[in-house]
C-alpha cells in the first residue's frame, strides 16, 4: 500500500530529476513551491499529509487505488483536481477548496453527487461511467445542485444508468451537457428539463432509448432557444425557426372548437330512437326551406328532457311468434274484414228486379 505524503512526493520528484540530470538535485524549498503535482499511475491507495505544498494549483491522481478524498484542507489555491479511475465511493472533504474550478471523478464507485455545497467556483464536473451495482443509478443532492446552479458550465454524466434529468434542471448556467449512454426514455420529461436549461449550447444524448422516439430532435429544438449543437450536429437559426413554427401549427391543430349541432339533430339525438329513424324523424319535424337554427348541445340538453319510448316488442300488434322469436305484424293486419251479402239492384231508380219463376 502506498500513501501519498510529503516524503513520498520528495522521493518521486528526486527520482524524476535524477533521470534528467545526475549532477543537479532538487532543493526542498523548490519542491514546496510546486504548482502542479503529477502522481498518476503510482499505485497510491490513500492521501496522507502533504500540507507543505500550499502553492499547488493542479493535482493529478488518476489511475490509482484511492478509496477516499481526504487531507486536502491545505490546498486553498487548488483549481484542478483529477481523481478519475480510482475506487472512491463518496464525495467528501472538499469544503476548503474555495477556488476549485475543475473536478474529474469519472470511473469511480459514486452513487450520489454530494459534498459540493462550498464549491462556488466549480465550472466543470466530470463524473461519467461510475461502477454502479445492479439497480443503482447516479443521482444528485439538491443542496449541491443549488450551489452548482450559479457556476457549473460543463457536466458529463454519461454512462450512469440515469432515467431522468430532472435532478439537474436548475443548473441555469450549464452550457455543455453530456448524457450519453444512459436509460433516458421519457420524451416529455426530457423536453421539460431541456427547456429549463436556459444557457445550454451543446447537448449529447446518443445511446439513450429516447433517441428512438419519433422526431425527438425536432421536439427538443422547438422547446429550447439556446442549443447550437445537438449530438455533434449544428442547429441553425433557420432550423430552429422552422421547428418553432411547426410546433405552433401543431398546437393550433390539436385545439378543438366547441361542437355545435342543428336543432333537429339535437332533438333526434335526445330521443331513444333506432339510428335508422333519426333522419326520417328530422325531415318530418323540419320540412321548411331556409337555414336551420344552430344551438349548442349543452343548451339543448339543459332545456329538454329526453323522452324514452317503449320498445316495439311491447306494442299490442306484436303477437306473432315464429320459430321462438317475436315477429312484428303490420298495422293493416289488425283491420277486421266482414263479408256482406250481395244484392242485385237496378241501376234505374234503385229498384230491385224480380226474376221470373221457372
């Protein structure tokens, strides 16, 4: 196990100097004035005390075995910190880094973006491709988001199994967002978030399920006024203007006008009649030329109560049963016919003629 300490830094710096010159040695006073510390690929497992290097502005600690962020309270002048490709599981102990501008934490074991409440000058945060367990996804602490909303400009959250970007919708200063290779699939949720990022210029969404949604690009462009680069392709002002106009026309097309109907249609619809009789009933009630009176359906229903007619099966003329089913009888079948004797009468003076006897 290798611990990053003052002695270890002096040893490595001396070895590096000897590889360049055998005669010249590095003085400790010169080491304490270092502004850039390069300790990547050194098998470092923990960060010890090296507080004598107070002038450090950039620290490279990527590709090690560091499990915790610690002992950086002295580095108040630090502007860049590189900790990618380690085994860090929690963001902590960064409160004293008031001047930190760039933080790289990709390829670690981080689940929650937290502990950034005091980094009011942080402009770049790279936290891509965390090694997450089954069922885990990267999320953001609202307190850190509140602080970052006033300063963060570049954010890389690709490869973190995220299903939504709602957690970062308050990052109003964000200009570049890389959210590739996630599980984002809700186009409405994505559109709402992107429309809230009022400073966004570059957006990358490749390898997300939402990219299979019909015209998802057009939807995003129409709902954001600042995007200039979407998935590596330039968004022109002409394209944006066309998308916005298309969005407005589509909205107007979807707007439904209140339905209106004529008086005869309103009355026939309120009656409990078979569909075949509605048109004939309408013609029977309104057989006059000229325009028909139009009223709303709601007013007709309020002023008229629907009348329910009895079923035709209950009519007195339906008495015939054939093959087990009631068969309607025509109305003329109910007329009683009586036979009367025929009397031969003379057409002259309406007198009866007596036939001669045989």
